[in-house]
C-alpha cells in the first residue's frame, strides 16, 4: 500500500544525511590523501560526515515602537 501524495513530507531530503555513497566516500578519502590508486572500492574505511549548521539571522530590534492607538470610538 502506498502513501498518498498529500500525506508525504515535503522536506524529506532537506535534512543532513548520515550515510555517504561509495563515490562520496572515495572523494573524501582523496581529499584527505588517504586513497591510493588501484585500491579496491569495497571495504572502505569509515568517513565522518560533517553536519552543516546554519545559524539563523538575528532579527534587528527596532528602537521605534509602532504608535499606540488612542482610545476606541
């Protein structure tokens, strides 16, 4: 049984993945100079996945408050 389109989560791939593909792991090993040519692509060592944390921009506090309404009519 499949899930209806309206019930699916919209941001399923927007979160950080905890697993890298084999090609991504090889690229990471090459960047760290831990990859030798001719090595078997199977049984690769673990590669740490760095999570990118973006800080939210702070809202600027305005000195001027909105003018207060004077009495109701």
